[in-house]
C-alpha cells in the first residue's frame, strides 16, 4: 500500500516535471500544445474510487495551474476528464473488470480500445482547457484547430510512452 | 431529512465534481479580470524557484547566440555615444541639466518563464517592485519590443507578451511616421498584425515598423517588425498588414524593463484634457 502510494507520488512528480521542463518548451506551432500529464489520471486502475479520481484530478490540475500565468483552466479540464472517465469505463468494460485493480493500458484494453479510450478523454480535456485558456468564442475555428492538433499529439505521445514502458514491463 | 442525506450520499461524486468545477471557474474569473491581486503572488515562491533551476540548466545552451546579440547591441550603443561623434569646431559640450533630463531608465531582467504557443502568452521576469518595476512599464529586448508589465510582485513581474489576444501595441511605420496598432491573431508566433493604417498611407512590403512614444510605455523607435504582406480592408478603408516580428520570442532570455519617468505627467495631462472636454 505504502509502496503503491510512493509509486504514484513519484509518477505524479515525474509527469509534472516532464510536462513543464520538456513538453512545454517544445514549440512546434501555436496549434500544437500537447499536455501529457493527464496520463496520470488515465492510467489509474478501474476500481479506483470515483472521489479519489476527482481529488487526484484536482491536485494535478492545481499543480499544473500553479506553473502557468492564469489559474483555473487545468483544474476545470482535468476534473471534467476525471469525472467523464467513470462513464467511459462503465460504458466500455464489463462489470467484473470494473471492480478489479486493472490499469487501462494497451495490454489490458487492446490497441484499438486503448486508443479510443485515450482519444476520447484527451479530447474532453483539451476541449475544456483550450476554450478556457482562450476565454472567448472569438476565433472559434482557430481554437477548434488547436484542440484537434494538440489532441492528436497528446495521444501520440501517450501511445509512444505506453509502447516504451509496456516493452520494458514485458521483459 | 433522511431522504436528503441519502440523496447527497448517492450523488456525492456528482456534487464533488460540481464543487471542483465551480472552484476552478471562480479562480479563473477572479484572476482573469486582472483587477484582483495577482496570481503570481501565490505561486511565485515555489514555481519560480523551479523555473529558475530549469533556466539555469538550459541557459548554457544558447549562450553563444545571446552573447552575439548583446555584443551587437553594445556596438550599436557605442556608435550612438557622444564619444563616437567627431566634434566640429570649438567644443561646446556643456552639460546642462535643464536641457537634458533623464526620461527613460532601463532595468535589466532575465526571463524566468515564457510561452509562445498559447492564445494568451505571458512572460515571467525576475525583477519586481523592489527593483523599480511598475505596472504597465514597457519591456524590450535587444531585437525589439516584448510586451507590457502586467502584474508586479516584490521579486517577479508578469509581462503580457505582444503574442497575446489582449495586447495592442501602438506602432508606427518608420518611413512615413503613420500610426497603427499591433495585435496578434494567435496563428503563428513569428507574425503579428498591424491595423488601423489608413489606405492613403504609402506602405510597401519591407518597411520597418517601430514603436511610438505615444503609448508612454515604450520609447520612440524601438524596432517591432518588418512588413511582409499588405491586404486592403475594403469595409474600413484601411490596410490589414502582416509583419514579421523581430523579437525572437521562442528564445527570449535577456530583456530590459523601460521605466518612463515622465509617464505619470504625460498621462495626467491627457486625463486632464479629457476631463475638460467632458465638462464642455
């Protein structure tokens, strides 16, 4: 139990560090802003209590917000994603799996299932985040483009990370 | 009562979700209307320390380019200094305090945190009220304008970058002296838009766009960019001009905060004129 908590704490810190020190400094285009820290919430086991997911979403959102100049968007987006996750899992997995400590990953959900899972939730997160960040519906389509391309990149990075760590875990 | 407790228990997670979202939105609205205390006050101590650590590590990578740009600037300043002018005839350089009064002071600062790819970009710099920075001071770098100081704390300031939907920088076309305003449409961090330039003004691709002292935030003639594209706006009888920004926002490191010592008197004169206009 303590080991698990430590494991999650370490993962939390590493993801935040990776996000602010590396990912945020890659300037591909104004349309591509990947946010991979949310993989922390995505990879929580199915049977994590919903309120724990929400509190963790709040915490990681707050941490991200404290590194940006405007607070709020990351909290709102991550909490929304954490809340939607429950419904997606209810919809996509059977009852037995929902109550088992299985982590969503390529090996447990299958490549396609995992891809859709990540895509849907990342899209929800980015949709909320980019609209709150723009704070207006002016240039609606440019915000939509931003959401779309950033979602693609975030998903790509998450899948790449999964493949990398999945391989290591198999050995 | 029992039913109520049961109801809350059943939808506990939903209520928690609502509470968290409500919290996020309140925080967002509160800080988005910048009148409130700056968010920077709450986070600067920890997050800035971390950003400082990251910067001091990554700072080595572009030392060479930085040195080059600073050297170029030094060369330019040396050319402007009094010693580099040949004095014709009898020397008459009397320093007269009533003729020369210092208007601008420059405070050197380092960029601590910077973003260019969001819709509203801000830059955190490591100088604050203790170093003499005030709100709405201009910030420039050796290559051109950077933005306006938006929030100040004792040790750090938050700068609203030119790459921000809310920023509007007064600018003029160097060749003709005509005034316009620089905004950013959010699509590319290399280009900004110059608007409000009337169609009778003879603009051409390649013209330099520089700052104007009318806004009281920047000194006169700080470079901003170069015109790369001119479109006519048929509805408003003015041009939609695209400019290539000179400031390298993606690798911004050394900046100067410009404190205009006459700003308060300029602004009080302007408000007085407005008040008198209103009385009539």
